[in-house]
């Protein structure tokens, strides 16, 4: 069996796709150019007092870290990097401003504004060069299950008939590396790897393109380990608590306003509490702002599924659901250790038990803490049917397999976009 270790199916080629060029370009356009303009406008006296120097440090920090974040996020499927440039740069400059204000360091708003706009321009320009490099032409080796990649319309594919290396520079190969190929096809794959052409297992290409993971057999899930990144899960818990402690005071007043609006909008309690299946299969009671007139008892499976345009949703509830404001009280669940900010969404207990009977390996999603937002939510939105639940589960498995601070950061950015657009709201 021939096996080659691979990364995501994207290859950076040439100087214009190198990290060195990207860093030089971002610093030259995003920092050096606006600083020079500031010098021309105000003269050397601006830099003799220290404010411009502190602002330049913030600009360098934002340009470099922003570029590194975007390059790393570009490796995840379904991630349109252009959409994350503004929130990423704005967040980094916001952090820089908080540091300057917190330490009471002098700074130049003029330099900060110029460098912020220039950094945005530089990263948008780099995005047009494709941070992920050239598009590859994928040559599909016959045999086994490699044919499933034919459904991936985003890939430039060529179905191979004879074992001969193509002349294209940006060629890559897709094969079922668990299949017993004949000696001629095995020699082709070996020659391709020696020649520097990427050789991918069909599952890795499918996962990296769709953002999903299919699991036919628990022992053949290609996870490497059924327990995902234990070290990061501990760090993730610390991040969850710190983020909750920081955001809780900020959200108290808006939360009180929402609570008053709910009481005035419809009769019933302010909060909706329901038994959900959580981490390690343990149940807990989730806390949300009430958005429905009657949510129904926990025992009624039909009442647990919220349909599109559900008549039980109140007028205010539709707004709260579209903006995801109804999810904010779950900060309490995060502090209690029952949930995380990012993870698979928890389902009602009876609904989860029903899915476990109907869908293979559904229970495996409980190996991580459920989240307020998740990979499935920002890619798929609200689901109701069993087939949609199965696709949602594949998104959950992808998150579990690739759990890291990078994919959590990507989900946070995409959640901000979802909140603004109302994508997937019920």
C-alpha cells in the first residue's frame, strides 16, 4: 500500500506566492508608504515626540499578524479570504489601540488611519494574487473509490486512462491509496511523488474541498486518533473562560434591554431552558433568550424541530434568531464548562437520541464541548431533515478532526458575517 503524507490540496509556487514576498509587500504598502506620507505632511517633528513611533509599531504588528492569519485561514475549505480581510485587520488594530490607551502611550491617529487603510489595500491586492497559489489540475488515478471526487465541481479534473506523467507544472494526483493498484499505476504514483507532484488520497481532497468528513467505519476514519488534540482542548477551555469574563460586563446592559423587550412583546418567561446533550454525552440545560410563544415539551420530538417560518416564533424572536442575539445567555453555560464558544451545536436530548438511532457515529460528536457557534452553522445553516442532519454531522466531524485555534478563529470571523447577513436563520 502506497501512502504519501499531504497537506491541504493547494500549492504555493513562484516568488509572488512566497511568504517573504507577501511580508515585504504588506510592510512596504501597509506601513512604510503611509509613514512616508505622514512625514511629508507633518515633517520630522511628528517622529521626534514618540506618538508616530508607537503607531508604527501597531501598524507593523497588524500588517504582519494579519497576513499570517489570512494565509493560514486560506488553507481551510469554503473560506473566501477576501471576506475576512476587513474584520481581521480591524480586530488587530483594535487590539493595538486598546494596548496604547491602556498603557497611556502617545500615538498618532493620523498614522494609524493611514496605515489601517494602506494595510487593507495591501492585503486586498495580495488576495487578488491568490494567497493559496496557482490552481492545480488534478489527475484522477482509476481504481478503488477515487471516482467519488467527480462530484467536486470546483476542481479541474482529468480522469487518467494510461499511467503516464503529464507535462503540466501544476499537476497533482488523486488516488485511492488504500486500493491495491497494479504495478504500473504504483510506479506512476511513486514517480509523481519523486518528481515533486502532490499525491493525494481521495478522502483528503474531498474533505479539504467540502469541509466535511465522512465516516464509514469508526476504525477507518483517517483521524489518526479518536481523541482530537487534547492539548488544545485544555487551552481552549482557558480561552472560553477569559472571553466570557471579558464580554459578560459588556453584554449585561444590552441583555437587560432584550429581556425587557421580550416581556413586552409576548407573555412568558424571558429565558428558554431546555435539556441538551453535551460533552461526553452528559446532559445539561441550555439557557437562551425566549423567541417562541410555545416551545413544546421536551418529550415531543416534533416540537423540538424548529421549521422555517415556524408559526411559534414571535415577532421579536425572528430578529433575535436572525442576529443570533438569542444565543448570548449561553455564556452562562460556557462559564459552567458545559459549552464552548465554538463547537458542534448541542441538540435536545430526545432529538439527539433519535439521531443516534438513525445516523451512524452521531454520538461521536460529543467528544468535544458543544458550542454557541460552529463549523456546520457557518457553512450550512439551519437543518431539519435526516439527510441535512447527516451533512451537518460531516461538517462536525471535519471540525473535530481539524480542531485548532485557526479553525476556531475562522469560525468566529464567519459568525460575524452570518450575524450581519442572517444566513441560516429559522
